[in-house]
C-alpha cells in the first residue's frame, strides 16, 4: 500500500484518518499474465492501482482483440464507461 500512498501523497494531504479510511476500502488483487480482471459486457465497479507490471484494455470485434489502452505501474485503471455508469445508477 505504501506505493499507492506515496503516489497519492503527491496530490493529497494524507492524514492518518484518511489513510485508515482508504485502507478499509482497499485490497490487493494479484493477477497473472493473461488473467482477465473485467470481462467485456460486465459491470466494473472497481478502480485499480497498478503496483507492478501493466494492463491492457481491449474489446473483441469480429473475433479479433482490439487494444484500446495500456496502463503501467503507478497508473489507475478501470473500465471508465462502466465504472462511471454504475456510479450514476447507484446515485439515483
């Protein structure tokens, strides 16, 4: 978690209370090369922080994988449209 807190500390004043609040909502998910963390057509309600390695975002079109973005160490990643849409639905 320290890597995440160092990153966030560049933009926020991370008080002990804020660190504790964040820790109550964060968990580590280790994935292997080739693992899918969000399947196409599924709702994404998570925001990922890439501690090590990288992620590739893609969708399938006519049986081919079309890469739409890459996320690298110290980047945040999510399925933006799905993540935002879910948050809007939950508010109403």
